[in-house]
C-alpha cells in the first residue's frame, strides 16, 4: 500500500493566551466595596484586605507574561463617590514574538466625584517583543484619575538592551464624553530613538504619570506642591488645565521606581500605595 506524502506539512498552530477581567464597585457606609466581578481565561482579579476606605484590586495574568498573538482585556467601573485602586501582582513581561503582536485593552469608567488609581507595576520588554496597548478612560463630572505606565527595556540582570522591542501605547481620557488628554508612545525597534539626547538618551527605564484633577485650580495647587518635592534625576512635571503630567527616565528599573514612588504617594486617592509597590 502506498501512502501520499505531503510536500509541506502545515505549520503548527501555537497556543495563545486570552483573558478578560472586569470589576465594578458600589458605596456602602462611606466605603467602596465590590459590586460585580467577572474573570475569564488567564485574567484573574484578587481583592486583598486593606485598612483604607478605598477598594484595592490586584490584576493577575496567570499566563506568566504576554507574547505575540496573546490578548488581554481589563475593565473597571467606579461608582459615584467611590475610590478604587487597580494594580498588578508583578511586573508584566512582554516576551519575544515569532511575528504576531500582543494586545492589551484597558477600559476604565469613573463616575461623578469618584477617584481611580491605575497603578500597574512596570512592563518589561524582552528582546524582539511586540506589544500594542490601549488605555481608555471615561470620567464623569468632578471624577479624578491617577494613572502610570512604566516600561523597562530588557532585564538588567541579563544585560539586555531590547533594542529590537516594539511598543505602541495609546492613551485616551475623556470627561463627560469630551477628549481632554491623548498621547501615544512608540518604540519601533530603532536604536536612534533610544539613544538620541532628546529622547531616552540611552536610559533603559521610563515612566509616564497622568493625574486628572477635579478642576484647574486643584491641578495647579497640586503641581506647586509636587514640584517642590521632585527628586533629583531626569524627572519633570507640566500642568495644563486639570491635567498634570510627569515624565521620568532612569538607567535602571530600581532607580526609576525610587524616583516615582514619592510622587505617586502625593497623587493617590487612597492615601497610600498598594503593598505590592513597596520597595
């Protein structure tokens, strides 16, 4: 008996991670408590006990990292007058991709007079990684926001530079449906964008912090207080209307964290940082 032998076997289809996590809050006796929680796939949400009136939620990617073709989606809805802190269990790792792009979508709704702290730990870009990320925030009247995204280029302990890592990071923040903040970070895997003095100047860690105050006066007062306490290093602050924006760069992830943690303490709505952020 003769068997037909194919000229070319089809390429193996690699398993990809998928995850969806959603949380909403409600108010009870002046405290923010859980209303609904949904988790699917590799996305998990845990609620540690705290001594704050704010609710703290820890986002966990049980896949252990993200690589080409993976897709994560996180969403939160904070009730009017509430306080919610979102952080991550550990640094997110964007691993080497064989061609596809990893995608992360974050959609956050902050109701009237509420505050949300979006405080994920750093994202580590590995060599040849490809990550596209979208952060969309919808604020109602007098709602406030503190958000950070910090990125480490390669692993210090391994001596990596991750010059070929690709990152697309898009932020859109709206108040009552009107766009009030938009920014895009792009690393295309070109060395000149990393080494140029006007860009990263050879630094391997950087962060963007955004605070949306309830009004222009509150933002101006906060900016004055923080400006006087900014640590030494490549860190700077600007204020425009209700928006306060801070940019920071450092040679290592540890140096970056030491630089930004004092500022985050000033901006958090919970009055303290999650335990997972403590050095």
